């Protein structure tokens, strides 16, 4: 039984109980309660009749002599009766967490006034209420203003927004008061006066620009402005709803390092000191320089010899079998590379094909990344070794044993840390392979670590300062790498066959694609031609692989591994790994897109945006 039916039944019972029916007319003997215009009047009984009773309801509370009539209560004419009508909430004010906005949420369905309904004499009074739509909403507006003032909001009220909320045909929330937000500043930034090398070269090659006719890679003359370093502009504080100051977000200037071939004036203009290719590298610290360009007019072969150059290298012919080209700047090959090795600290551009070759872009960044990983492994084992050696040395001293620190360390390496030799050996090989690219400090670290491979020298150590010196040098080398974040460098090639390609940036393939290649990139592997394909080999990209066609029904499967996503127009005989999820595609399938969702689950959908020519 619902509340309204229960109330109606109670009224009916009271009506049946109150009158005496004689001779076809009614004589009232019991007491009664009358409600008129919201006021209750009590009449006492006559001739020994019973007193009338009242009771509260969910919407109307009746107070008899200061006590609510939760249960039926007899009332007398002398009693003091109060009526309290409960209204549904018409609005709600909410202050945002940042104290910058206050929202008024008006409940349109509750925009009415509840009034006590009139009723005639009744023996058992159960109050009834009626709803009357509000003709004037000014009362609610006044309540809103009063409540905002009560919570100490000093920002001016948006009267237009307040009226909009009150008169909206549906429930809504609007901002009726707002603080003054802090004015955002601007971080410092660099405005370059030269195009990004990779973007420019790809655009030129797609327009079939012939560099043999076009001349050198675009360069600047001495005295030209190559960039402008703009200073950070601080913001201005704001004020929240309560009058408190809101500080602007901090801003930071660009950290810039100038090499000897450039200078910067008081206005932030970076000016070339000599002719050459403008170079901007680095991440945390931006490094400006002018790269000298070494030009090989024809092929790099036995008559020319290997090319090792501190700057850019431009080769107008091919790099022939067995030859090596190393550069601290970009390497640009307008021909092909055959069974060659190309190592660059920055970008590598091969206009033609790379066959049975090794191509390394951003080599210094790759070396530092691997060195950082190995130093971390060495430090983890070294710290553990140092603690164990100290503990064992103290125990030996207490027992009167005369052993050196080195003898204990040697024994611990042999029994508990045999892997230390392997990690140190791998680090030593890495530094040796870097040649002149790696700083002298890392070569000195290698010499210090060789101590652990010489048991006789190690066992002579009996001074904790020597132990600490090695630890400090490891830490110094790690910090040096952390402070030397290198710009991501790209490899751009038309076609590669049976080659190894590695870079700390992206691989961009402009022509036929890749055939049985081993590829490792820190960013993306992207294909520009709709006729390109990936057949065989292994491609590992920390970012994305977006290609047109991958795999072949013959031979070994093509392996693609990514950290973000794979997008293919056509695939057959392909193994795809996204994160730690693996999917195999043995048969031909079209329009594929694989990625990981926020929970780390493999998400597959139709590739609605087929790769097109860039």
C-alpha cells in the first residue's frame, strides 16, 4: 500500500467513526480539526465525545506543544499547533575543486511551492499538501545570492547566467560566479630559419629533385641568422572565488649550448660564424652548430678509402663493398650502399638501395642508451658486492683474520656475482666499438672496471677509498648520460635488402620497401609508397609500424614488434607483437589495425584509413 492510499484510508476511517447517524441527519459529538488557508483550528468534543487526533506525514510535519506528532496524538482547543511543510530541493550550489567556479544546478522538476490543502472538520487529521507552480522565481534567486554570500564568495554573480538557470526548460548546471584565472605565460622556444632535414629531403626526393643538378644540401653563409631563441614570458596571477591569489604556472627558458661555429646576440639571434649546414640537436639542452660538409664527388671505394669525418658527409655516388663511412653529422648517399657500413651521429639518407649493409643513425644516442643500460646493471651488482664485502670484512676483523678487501670481493664475485664479468665485458666492447665518438671519461671507466678481471690486482686492494672511487665514477658516468639526451635521428632509404638498420629515431622507407632486413628503431617505421612492402626479416619499433603490405605466403614469417600500434593494408604470413601480446596472421587479410587499450589488452579493429601516398 502506497502512502497516498494509506492516508486516504485513514481519512475514510475517521469519517466513519466521527458522526452519529439518527433520523437521517448528522450530529457532531466528537472533536474535530479544520484546515483553512494553512491554519489548523481544533474544536473540542461535546457530550462526552472523543478528542480529535493529528499525525505527521512525510511532507508535512505537525508539532503539538513543541513535540512532533510522529504517532497519532489527541489534540485540544488549548493546544499549540505548528505546521512545517518540507519542500523538495529546488537547487544546489557546488564550488569547483580549484575554487575558480561555482555551479548552480537547478532542479526544474522541483520548481514549485508546496502548500497545505484545506479540509473540513475531521476527527482524525492527516495533513494533505498540494503543489503550486512558482510564478515568481525571485525568491530562489535571492536564496542563491544569500547562500553565496554566506560561504564568503566575493566574485560577482553572473546575473544573466543565474536567470538562465532558473528559467531553463530542463535541469541544468551553469556557472554563476567565477574567479579571475591566472594569465598563462609562455615557455621559451626556438624559431628556426631552416627546414627540418628529414622532412625537406623526403619532400625533395618525392618531387624527384636531382641533387647532382641541385647542388649541395641547403646551407647558410657566415653571418646569416639560423634561429631565434625566444625568452620565456611569465604569466600573471589570478584571484579565486574567495579572493585568494592564484599563481600562474611556472615557465622555463630553452637551455641552449652554442658550439664554436655559431654565436648568439643580445636579442636571441643565433648567427652562423662560417658557411655550412645549420645543425640543431639535443633534447634537454639544444645544441647549435654549423656542420662542415665533406663532399665525395663519386663513389666511396678503395681508391677513396673509408670516410671518417667530423661533420656532414655528402656522397654523390655509391658506397661500394667493404667500405665504411662515419660522420658526426648527417650522411647523405645519392646512390646506393653495397655491403657497406654507414655510421652517423645524426641522420642517414640513402637515395637509392642498401644491400647487405649496416646502417646506423643517431649512433651516439644509441651508444649512450646502451651504455646507460649496462652501467645500471653494473651499479646494481657493484652496490650489492660492496655491502657484502663490508659485512664480511667486519666479521673477519672480529675473528682476527687478516684478509684484504679485494680478497673478499674476489671470492664474492666468484661465488655470488659471476655475472659481473659478463656485463663489464659487454660494456667494454660497446665503448671499443664507438671509437672516437665516445667521450674519454667512458674509456677511463672501462680501464677502472678491468680491475675486476684481474684477480691478482683486485686482491691487493685494501682501501675503501679505492672502492668508493669506482662507485663515484659509475655514478658520474650515469649522470653524464642523463644530461646528454640526444635528438632522435632518422634513417631514410628507398629500399633495403638483407641489411641491418638501427636508429634512435624513425625509419622512413620512400620506395619499394624492405626485404629480409633486421630493423631496430626507437620511434616509428613508416612507408611512403603504396607499392612498398615488408617481406621477411624482423622489425622492432618502440612506436608504430604503418605499412601497405607485409609478409609473404612463402618462406619464414615476417616479424613485426611495436610498443604502440601496427597498421597494414594487407598481411599474410606475419607475426605481430604489440607490447607483450602476440597475434599470428598465416592467411591473407586486409585493412588491419592492432593496438593496446588502457588495460594492456590487444585491441583489433578495421583499418578504416588505408595508407595513402604521403
